[in-house]
């Protein structure tokens, strides 16, 4: 156990559905991340939240909508997805020294949500 | 364009030998580099971090080197064991709090 939990672990949805992925970290960290991992491709950073403020958005389509209500919880809201969005979605957290500092610390990953879009 | 390359998609070695994995990058000047291990169906697990002013870092049977002139990091596992079989990912800091990952090398240690 890394201290980062994700639910659900598996999700199958149609292209017209709306669903949400949830991530919770129990480590007292102040930054949280969403990554996408597709087969045969590197981990792709989607969003970064630092102290509940979004500090990075890697040109992700608007059908993915993140939400960070507090430093322990992170959501990824999904709507009108495409089959190519099927992938493993990973959440991670880390502890930085301050909002303006670089993340010179390791990231702790959750187990991921395996998403299949039909 | 910016690129991170890990030497091969798969590496097979015999138990007890040293595994050496390579991470090369172009068009970055990272302040630090990290290595992670990922098992099938699970999230990556942090192993080691090395800063640009450090040449080498060790942790038990693991050793990482970082050559900013060659733009390369080497990751060594000595006295390898079948339990070391996994995918190993290198990652560079490429922005405030952002990490960019390589595609990984799948290591298989044969008993």
C-alpha cells in the first residue's frame, strides 16, 4: 500500500456516459497528479494540482475535467469519451516544500483505474 | 523535439548477474532524474532520485548514475533475482512539479 487509493479499480463506460474517477491520499502531501498510461506508450501527465490549485494542464481534451476539493482528494470527471481514451488512469501525490518550489520529491502512485470506453 | 529513450523494450538476464538499464534524453536540462519500478496492473513505485550535481547514488543492490554531459542515466541492479522482474521507468523533471516518463524497460530475470 502506497497511501494513495483510487476507485473504481475497473470501469467500463459507453461514449455517452458520464462517470468520475476518485483518488484519495493519506500521506499529508500538498500536490496531486493525474496520469494516463496507454499500452506501449509512456505515462502521460494530464493535470497537476498544488495546494488545490491547478498548476499544469497538458493540453488535455475538455471531455476530461479534474476537480481538487481539498489536498487529500482528487477527481477526474469523464464525459463523452472516445474508445481511444481507454487506458489505465493513475493518480499520484507528492510533498513539495512550497507552492513555488520544484517537486524534488518522489511521487506516490495509486493502483490506477482501468478504463474501457465502448 | 524533447525525447526520453530507455535502451530497450525488454531485457533478459540470468539470476545473479548485474542488470544495466539505460535512459537517454535530448533537449532537456533536468535538475534531477528519478527511477521507478512498475509491476503489471499496478502503479509505479519510486526507487531512487539523483540530482544534476550528483554522479552516483546507491540503495542496497541498486545504483544510479547521472551524466549531464552525455544526457544519460544508467540504472544497475546487482546480484539480480527473479523478484526483480518488472518494468523500470526513468523520469525527468520537465516543469514545476512535472515529471516526464520514458516508456520503460521490461526486465526479466531468469532463475
